[in-house]
């Protein structure tokens, strides 16, 4: 089954979050547009794992300037 796409669909860019690690994960997720559909699950699983890791990181680490 195929769904019609609106012109420009999937070409949006996101604004930086201010967290370099999260921004990198968002960029990684955006790469799904260039991958075959059967590779999306692995990519999204990796992105979700990275986001969970960032959420579990001590915020003081970022405030002190230490790398995550």
C-alpha cells in the first residue's frame, strides 16, 4: 500500500536543542529517509537507547562542562 506524500514531506529540519548529544541523535534519526524501510527499526532502536542514556545522565555533568 502506498500513501501519497505532500510536496516537501520529510524534508523538515529541526532546531538545535542545545544538547549536542541529543542533536546528534535527532540527526541520526533523520537519516531514516535515506535507508530502506527494513533498516528503520534498528536505527530507531539505537536512537531511543541514546535518548534514554541522555535522560539518565546526571544534569550536573553537563553544567560542569564534562563530556557525556
